[in-house]
C-alpha cells in the first residue's frame, strides 16, 4: 500500500471559511458548499497552521453533520474541539479543507482485493495526522 501525502500548500488551497456558532446561534452546512454531503477527511486550518484533522465516521456521516459537531456549541457540548476553536482569535477566519472519498482514492494505491472504499478514509486521516502533527492533536 502506498499513501501520497498532499503538499501543505495544497491543503490550504480551496479551503472554506467556517463560522463558530455559540449557544443560541444557528449554524448551517451551506458554508461548506456543495461538498457538505460527501464523506472523507477534513482539516481545520487557522492562519497558516493545521489545527485538527478528522474524518467522517461510517456510511451515513457527512462533512456537514461532522463539522456541525465541531463548530456549533449545542452540537459539540463543552468537549472536544469546540472550546479550542472558540478560543482562536478571529478574524482571520477559521477554515476547513475537505477531501472527499473520491479524491482520497487518488492518494492511495493498493492491491488489496477485500478493502472497502470507506476503509480508506481512516487510513488517509491517520497518515495526515502523522505527517502534519496538528496542534489540537499533539
């Protein structure tokens, strides 16, 4: 198996601004664009730094559903990344790069016959975490 790690400059390309939604404020996945319903790996960016790398979990979890749990206080609770995101001094905006499964498949080559495409998502996420050492995960 071979996993190609995208260059850091590629990670910052085509990222979208994602707002924080404190308790009482609404949050809409429309900020993610037409990729909100896809599955894959996402990278939370702030300034020129990678803050967090995560994945959509399972066959029904989309970028929109997963990122809501990071960026909306009522969906996140007082744990995980929301408090860290809330402490970032904005502006500049917090951004997210989403890499959908169909794109992940172009970064991974293998000759395994029994692998499910969804299994590539956690492999790619783990490789990116090792390569980039995000601030929230170190």
